[in-house]
């Protein structure tokens, strides 16, 4: 190897018989020539060292994006297709060789960004445990711990709960103080009451202050674990401290209270929503209508339904079914049919559950003659499956003549039935004829009509 000068430039001459892989330097240096020997064979140069890593306003080193992309590329390429590389070794060994060749040390912020870029949770966990071996000065901080906890909590790994618990224990063992974001991630992931209590313990141990979002996560976590009492207790605590839930959390709490028959608490939460300027939506009204219908207050259910309409909300199928169910519980036949007509008029397709509620109401009140009105109103939505369901239900309720009459209507409206329709027709008519002792000629009439 010889150093030559040509027109003021330094040239590096390499003579070798073997092929040499040429790579670029990872860091560029700027040098200024200060002196040259009389022969020109030696020079003196002043090299300006590279600037230190730039930092943000809080003093944290800004991540080097090019380094993050390169490290992620090495890990993913070696992890996916090691047979295509010249050196099919462990991806972390390749990364270590790359960093050591340029004397580069990763910062915790850069490690967090690399973790975020890895689309494999298992690979991310291996990289997380590998980072401390890259440099004796590397130590995970609360950001990298929060990042790996978030990745594991969203993964499909079968032992993700155990892995998250082990990461939290490692944090405490290493004396790393987590942030409130770390606790929020844990609360959103945990479902057991014991784990949630541990999260509250971490808040006290790390000297953190619960935010409104933390309270909301804790309320929802208790509700997911079917612990409505604890969830409502956290809600009362956050209300004292001036925090409020969003509409989704309010609806979740209301639904849990209604399912547990906590009527008084549900009324309190509903009133709190209005006072806290959190406008109830159609799902909120549906929950309250279901509750008032169950406790025998149909007039209040109607008031809530009218209030929902006056606020410009368009009821969906669930809202209509809930209101019809409330009217059916109060045995209000005419109002139930009127609401059913409004439902069809507003282009909301009734479901099998809608017909079942109205049919049972008419059968209980002995007003099955109004079933023709229901069928006529919803003629454009009547299908073979709905007809067949109504016929079967009428048979089970012991109303053979009504089932026979409805079947005749069905067959006249759907003459070109398929195989399933013919089977349903034969069995339905056969059961009705046997129950009513109809003459055989009527049976032959139906079997030959096609």
C-alpha cells in the first residue's frame, strides 16, 4: 500500500491479487492540510472531529434515522432470508459486526425506534434483551421498556401475559422508574383484578400522578374483567378529582351497570353525562331504553326515544328492537305496531328478532289477527326465511289455523321456491293439516302446485 499525491489530492494505491470488498465509511471527516514535506511524500492535516449527537429541548439525543433504518434492515433481512446472504449467521451478530466496524453505539431512543420498526414481536423481544450486550454503557430506560411492553401487549404470543410480567419485574430489579404512559399500557393490557392492583401499586411506588386517561383506562379494565363495583368506584374517585370519561367509556360503564341491575347508579351516570357536557349518543339512549323497559317504565322509554329523535339521531336496528321490546314488555300492542311501521318507513329492515317480539306480543294478547297488518306493512322485507320462521313459531305456540293462513300467503307471494322452500312447505303444511285434520285433497293441492 502506497500513498501518492496527484494535483494536490491524496491517492491510496493498493496492490493485491485477491478481491477486496470496498465499503464506504460510516462517518465522514473534514480535514485541512496544514503543511507538506519538500518531497511531497508526507503531509500534515488538521481533522475536525464530528459534532456530538444533536439533542432536543429536554437534552435527549435525537435518533439517527439512517442508523435506525440500516439496523432494522440487517435484522429483518437476516431474520427472513438468511440463505440469500453471504454470511448466514445470527442477525444480532451481523448487527454487532456492523456497529463495531464503525465504532457506533446505539442510544436507548434509537433502540426504541428499532423496536418499533420490527414487525415480529419475538424478534423485537430478542433484540431488546440483546441491546445491553452491544455496549457496557447501554442501559434500557423507561421509553424502551414501555415500547417492548406495548409490542408484547398487542402481539398474539401465547405467553404474552407472562412476558409482560417478567419485563415489569426486570424494570423494578434494575431500578428503572416507569412513566404514567407505562402504567397506562399495563392497565390497558391487564384484565385480572390482581394485576390491576399491582398497577396502582406501581403508581404509588414510582411517585406518579394519575391522569384522566389513566382513570379511564382503569375503569374500562375493571369493566372488562366483569368487576362493575370496582369500575364504578374508580369512576366516583375520578369524578371527585375533576376528571371525566369520554362517550365510549360512559357507554361502557352504563351498559355494565344496566346488566348488573344497578338502576340508581345508571341514572347517576346518565345525569353526569349531561352535566359534564358529554352529549349522549344513540347507543347511550338505547342502553337507557333497555333499562327502563326492563323495570316496567315504558312511558320513560318513549320519552328517551323521542329525545333521541329530537336530537337528530337516526335509530338503528338495535335501537328499534330495544324500543319495541320495551313496549312489548308493557303489552302496548298498538304502539309497538306503530313503531314497527315507522321503522319500515325509515328504511330500517326488521330482523327475525323484531318479528319474534311482535309475534309473541300478539299471541299473548290474543290479537293474532293483527299479524296480517304487520306482514303487509313490511311486505318488501318479507323473505322465505321470515315466513318459515313465523309459521314454525305459530305452530309451536299452538295456533295451527293462523300458521296455515300465513303459509298460504307465503306460498302465493313466493311461488318459485327452491328445494329448501319445498321441504319447509311440505313439513309445515303436513304438520298443520294433521293438527287440524284437513282432508287429503288439500294436501294434494299444495304438493302439486308448482
